[in-house]
């Protein structure tokens, strides 16, 4: 995963190898500019894509090159996210929700040195705001275990970072059982010497909606 680093030249932004631009601005938390751990070249033009944990737009901007409708959910870096979306000319296709995934109750949301307490939205509520969901990308530091399995009923594709203690609470066996029953999936596990609390990355395709 590539993250923002202070550059040596004078341009106000950096450009990745696949020509995505990110503003050079300070922030109290990591700014992710590349997402090689996620698979999304099968996003369809008419898909509704939801990016939960959008950070500064690394996934959402790339998804907006493939789909006309992307909803980016982000609690901490929304201002930078919004600027990067405009910088890349995809503002017409990306809607930002300033919020976090959860059970609907207020919660502390933390990423590196930035922490806020805010109301959360259930996945059902986020999908209702988005008008549906065909492709779900989720990287929300353990809040994935708040997902009600029934809320995935219309989701064709899932790309999700899965967490363990101490980052999250215990995994929800009902969510894992639902995914194993309804989806063909692969789990790219993080090596034992990888970050503590990160299980791996889920790549799932609903069996009846390939």
C-alpha cells in the first residue's frame, strides 16, 4: 500500500503510475494513494459502487473511471477526498457521505492520530442513501463486523478488509457464514509478520449474480 510522502518538487499534487492525482496537503493521518490489495476491474458502467472508508479517494477515483455512480463514505478526511475527486475530474459521478459504518449509534472513529466521535450509519442506511449497491468496497478498521448479513442481499461483489483484535472486536460468525453460503470467495490472508489485527482481504462474487 503506497501512502502520501512529502515530495521534493514544486507541483501541488503527486501523480500515480495509473495517472491518478492527489493533492500534497498535510494531514494527521495516512493518506492512501494506491490500493493494489483490491480487485475491481470487473466494475460495470451501471454499477452502484459504495466505498466505505474512502480515505482520500484512492479507490473511489479509480472506481469512478469504470462506473457512473460511486458513493464514498469517509469520516475523517472528507475535505481532502472532495478536493482529490475534483482534481481528477470525476466529481459528477462521486457522491460523498461524511460518516462512518456502524450500528447506528455514536462511536469513536480513529485512524492514526485522528479521532472523532460521530453518529454511524448501518450498511442498510448507506445503501438506501446510495440508491442501491452492486459493488461494495469496505475498509473501516473493524466496523465491518457491524454489518447485518441481510443488508448484503443485493450486493453482487464485495472487496473487504477484514480485521481481528486488537483493531476490531471478534469477527461475526453470522456474517462469515452468510458470505460463505451466498458468495464464491477468496481470502488473501496477511502473513503472520504483517500488521497486528489485520486478517486479510476478502474478494467475493455472489453466486446468483455473476
